[in-house]
C-alpha cells in the first residue's frame, strides 16, 4: 500500500483526527506522521478544520426555571421545610440509671461526598437537557482546499441540503477577482459550477441535484473575473481537493 498517495493519506488523516482510525492501523499511521512531512501537514490541516467546527456551535441560554430545578434536585427546598418544622418534645419516660446512652451515628465523609456527587450528576443532566441545541443537518462529506505549500485555504462540509464553506486566515485573496468552486466529474465531462467561494468568513452554497447524480473525482477552485465565470467553464484552475465521505 502506497501511503504517500495524497488521496490515501488525506483520507487516513481525516480518520485519524476524527478518532475512527484505531488499533494497529492508528499506531502505524502515527509512525508515518513522524516520518513524512506531507502526512504530518495533512493531519494538521484536518485538525484545524475539524476543531473550527466547534466554534460554529451557537450559545444557548438556559431557561429561567433551571436554578429552581437545581435547588429541588439538591434538596435545598426540602431542607428548608424540614428546618422550619418544630422538633418533637423529648419523651417524659426516664431511662434506667444503669443504661449508657449511645450517641447517634453521624454521616461519614464518604457518604456526604457520594451524595454531593449524585447531586452534581443530577444538575449536569438537567443542564444538558435544558441547554441541548436544536438538531442540525448531519455533515456527510468534507473536503479541504490547500495551496501548493499545503496551507489550508477553505474548509468545506456538505450536508443533504447545502454546502458550507469557510475561508481560513491563510487565504490571501486577490483584489478585483473571484474564486469559484467546481465539481470535476469522474467521467471527464465538463465541470459543474457550485458557486463563488468566500474571500473571508463563511458562506453557504446551494447543493445542486447533480451532486448526488454523478461520480465526483474532485472539487476544483478557479480564478475568475468578478461575478464568476463568464462562459460557464473554469477560466484558470488554481487548486483541487478530494471529497471524504464520513
């Protein structure tokens, strides 16, 4: 197996970062990372891309009754009720003089810690339920566009409905031009435009039906006049990238 094949080591790098590459295969790939700079750079690119996904998760504020539920779970409200009750009067029956009263056993430290741990687990469960974000479309395919120096320029993630693209800080966009994303069909037919890429930040492209109807060899980025290709074909292809199925 030729591990220096870019298609192969990029796919393995994605699995390595995701944690799906396990056992002997993961250990073997770890050695390859230390031996080959191209493989190490591929892993770094995937780490940068996948770590950036966490930054896209929206902040979700908990509901107003979260603290009330926390107090109930921790027993604070019940404890207040018990403390407010009147203690029962001591019994009038006297004990024999030769009986030694044994003091009540107090809770041990480990019992208190166990109770605290249980309460913390309950609080965490309540917060997770209350703060769970709305479901989002599952990402089924990803791709990265690198330059000749292996710098990550765009990260691309594809769902059933859309194509989300994010430009990185490594991209030094030229002025007065646009960058266009294309499908390169495996059968050698004409490339299909997916739309203009962002020069900074992120944007979402409409996923065309043809995306699922043809075999895709790669994605390509072309340099175009402002507004995109004037004739429906790539003007100057700059970069290509492989799709990885998750």
